[in-house]
C-alpha cells in the first residue's frame, strides 16, 4: 500500500510520528552532550557544540536556495561551502579526540561526546530522508 492510498488523517499521524522521532533523536543528542560534561564535572567537552552551531552556517550563507549542494557544480562558492561544511564536520570528531589526547577529558566523556555526535548525524540523515518525501516538500 502506497502512502498516497492512505486516508489523510493516517498520513498526518504517520508524519507526526516521524517528526516526533526526529525530535527525540535531537533531544537525545543534547542530553548526551550535557551528560558528557555534567557527569564528569568538566565542561570542556561543551567546546564541540561550536561545530554543531557552525555546521549549517556555510550552507545558509553561501549556497542559497538552489539546492545544488548534493550535485556536481563548477560554482566556486558551492565548492567552498562543501569544504567549510566538511571541515566543521571533521571538527565534531577532532575536538573531543584532541581533548582526550591532551588528558583534559576522560574516556567516559569522550565516549559520550562521540555518541552525541553520531546521534546528531543520524538525526540529520533522518531529516534528509524525511524531507525527500512529498509530504515534507515545504521543509
């Protein structure tokens, strides 16, 4: 059975469930981030939040609304945006790794930081999967 064959109220309920699961994923990532700091009484792991804030900025400032990030482009601004997004993505893993190597954070905080990063990455992938559906075309 296709999604279009379902009645409108069932589709709305399923879409609400998808949105709620996405909110739960993001909330879980935030909780892991805070727990990595609070449980070990060390707030240095919160430094990786900067990469979460900086990650969408190149996409917002340089690409615009044409949506050409996922395709090959000769536009230098799109290529620069891809580079900056990749650099801030690597920073999400590099900052906790550097902090652990320097002995600033312990193994537990490091594991929670990486878990938080992967939960956020999973929520982004789920959002992209959901926005490919016709019902989320407005997002």
